[in-house]
């Protein structure tokens, strides 16, 4: 199983913190960044191969990964249109490396190891959702019916729950989703979320919800999010 980490965004909402490095290199506790935590947890759970998309500061990012004490095999794929496209296009550029069962996560996602551990125990393809957290106004939500995720996006509120861009997708379902991504991109639809391509084929791409409830699983979009995550991590063991 490979992990795909999406790090081609520019992180504009982080202000000065992303002036000379990508958001994933933001420190969240002493000697730990968003990315180093993700990689450490992946390694602890037995993942050996990581495909990482890059954009601005790609050389800074690849150098940083080389400096970390992790035994992971990295494949880097730069999106040269990082400032004009969304990560759907980054996935499209990396598609030739993504033919296995796959873990997908955004590069600004901070989560407890138990969240991903529970997802990896699932035989089915799955996405991280929370039934105990309030519906966010501007972040991802998932519409669920018959224990299957039917729609993912920021615009859905009816029959929806809070969701985070953390997935474990089996090869069969991933082939369906990736083909939809390919069609979107080759039609020039490169500014939307990759989840829009999923929504088009969800009837043929069975993805189940895994409820992380109140466990830590959250994106860092701005300095306020960063402070909140730092506070949570400082109180945890």
C-alpha cells in the first residue's frame, strides 16, 4: 500500500509561515512538523512508499524529506501549474505511480495514529468522518446513505457529517475514482477538488465512513487552526 500526500498548494492563508517553505513544514510541536508527524505515523503503521505532490518550494520540500530519519521510499511529482490548478491536477500528474491500494491525505492534515490505524483495519475503502463534531461551514462534509459515502464537498449540508480528507482506498475503487480524475483533467476541469470527480462515480466506487468522533483529525488552514492544534498536542501524551 502506498501513501499519497498532497503538498502542491501554496498555503496563502498561513501568512508569513509559508513565505519560504511549504505549509506541511510548519512546526506543530518541538522538533515536529505537520509532515514529519504524518511520515512518522505512516512508517509506524507499516507503510513503506510515499508519493508526494509538490509545487512552490519543491526543492525545499524534497531536501527536507531527505533530512528526516524515516525509512520511506519517496516519489516526488511536481505540479508546475500549482498556482493555477487544484490538487485534482496534481493527482492526475502522479497517476502512473498510483496503481495500488492507497492512503490519501492532504499535506496540512494532523491526526491521531488511532484514526489511521482504525481505517487500515477496515477491509473496505473508507474515509474519515466524525458524527460528534459540528458541521463545518467551509470545510469538507460527506453525505452518507446505507453506510456508503455518496457525496463529498464543502457545499453539502443535508444528510451530511463532518469529514476530513483522509482516505484508505482499495485498488478496485481507486481505479474508478482515478479514471474519473483523468477524464476531468483531460477536459480541462482542473480547478475543482478531486472529490468532485468522486461524486460523479460514487455509485460505482464504494467508500465507507470510518467515524473518528472526537479524536484528533483536522486540517491546518490558518494561524488560528495552528494554535488550536498546538494546544491539543501540548496536552496530549
